[in-house]
C-alpha cells in the first residue's frame, strides 16, 4: 500500500523553511517517487482544520526552485495543541474537543503514515505529544522533525537551520541602519536582534558586522571611519548588565566618535522590563505558549530610554532586524546543512525512526535522529567561547 507523507511548518519564520520543504520533496521524489506527499497549510492550524494541499507531479518537478525563496510555501502559525482554550478561541476546535484528538483523527482520516514537522522546540515537542497520543490509540505514526530557529537555542542541537543566514542578513541590515548616524550628530542607534533567551544570534551578528568593519575600505575621513561604523556595545540575556557602568563607558565613545551603535538581544533586560510593567499595573502581553510578546514590550526602546540622556544623545534610532533576517532565503551554508538534514530525515522516516534531526551535542556533534524527549528550548549561549571573548575585548567591553 502506498504510504502518505505529510509535512508542516510552524512557529515563527526562519531562513530555511522554503528550502527544507523543497529538500524533503526532492529527496522523496528521488528515492521513493511513489509516495504520496501532502502539506498542511499554516502549521498545526491546518492540521486541526483539515486544510492541506497535495504535492502534484508539477510541484515535485519544480521543488528545487523553493531553495531560492524565504518564508514558507505552505504557511505558518503559532498553535499549541495542548493549549485547549487558545485553540477554541481561534476557532480551530469546538468547545469540549481535545486538540490532540482532533489532530490525530485528521491524520488518520488523511491516511498519514509519516509526519515531518519543521519548527522549533515547541513545534517538535508538540509533534512528539501527537505521536504518543496516536500510539496510545493504536495508530502507528512516524514523526521526524527538523530544527528551525534563528536563535539557535534548541537543546541538544549544535546548529539550527536558518541561523547562519539570519546572522548574515542581520549584519547586512546593520550596515544600512548604522549609516543613518550621518543624518544627525550625537546619535544613539540601537539594533534590536531576535533572541528571547539565547544571545547567540545577537553575538554572532555583532561579530559579523565587526569583522566587516575591520575589512571594509573606509577612507578614514571625518565620519567615513571604521571606529564610527563599528559596534560599541553588545547586550545579551546571558550577561548581567551594569547600566550605570556602561553609560559611563559609552559617554566616552559618544564624545570621541559623535555617536554610539548598540546591538541588543530582545531578551536582554527582559525581566527588569517586565517587572517595571507589572509594578506600574500594566498588562504583559503573552502568546499561546505563555511567552512574553517581546515585540509588544519593545526591549530596544527600553534600553534606549536608559542610555539616551546619560549619553547626551540628540537623536535615538531603534531598529529591529528580526523580520528582515528571518524571512530571507537560506544562504549557501544553511543550504548545505538543510540538504544534510533533509536527506537523513527522509531516510529515517522510511525506516520508521522518529525524532528530530540535528548535530547532537550529547553525541560528539554527530548528525543523527535525536530522541524527542531530549529536545528542549532555551539553550543558553556559551559566553566562554573564545570568539565572543575576543569580540568583547576588541569592543572595549570585556
């Protein structure tokens, strides 16, 4: 009997989704062309509502074209299957229904034998819950996930798909934003980078921009000078921030260069920000997973407010690179990683092995199918890495 493979992309965007979908379709077409492939639209929302599309022969023939695009060709959403109240509120299930049961029933109705989930820890742990539910109800489902997050914060995966591209795009974004300093004297520029609990993306993006500054052919005339375009401060969740001490250090930078450029993780200072909002009686917005909606509390502006007057900034510019970075097409490095992971994901699925594909830090960074129970979010950035220490020293922030 012909097997049916389903796939979905979920959570926020990352520069890997389109390429990963294309890679899965290409691999199945190459080694198991008779397998039927469907895709649930808009992540778990599509699964709950039975909204799916089939990969026709025409789609399979052109799947390679997906590598050139960002976003997801099949749509995303943030849906937590175990958050019953939210699923009811959004009209995905009816009152009294269990979303896990609804999803399981849909998979059975669609004859799905293999499910590929492309997302972060929430997406893949939800897939594990779904597989366990089906197994307890006598339906065998192989679930193989692919790790997507630009934060690079999935335990125990060394490198999440799309993160390298996000660094490259964030550094490109920074070049143009920092050039804005020439529009105003004594400008404070805050570049807010995505990263709820992990500072890897912020640190790596700051490093990429700093390395560009070191090699760019500046004229070293007035404001066209390396020191003026460089990073002057990097702030991440894993390092305590002494605002007073940093303000004093940055005052000297402002006096010397006529401007200050900061790279800030959206999760840096989060607890202090939330505490201030709660103390003021303000409601802290949260998503279906209980995460604080960082785009609503504006971490970059929070930092800017604390530094601007101390630095004597005449103008403050807060810019966020997240949406620019996360919706880009995968770069060459990510394309290579995606190809490795999609190949293994298909091969594992066909032999009935469930889990999440990635380089396993608990197994000497070997690329393997990692057990679902070991997958978790919130992996902290290792601030002891030599390259990060060198970056801070070169910026005078160590």
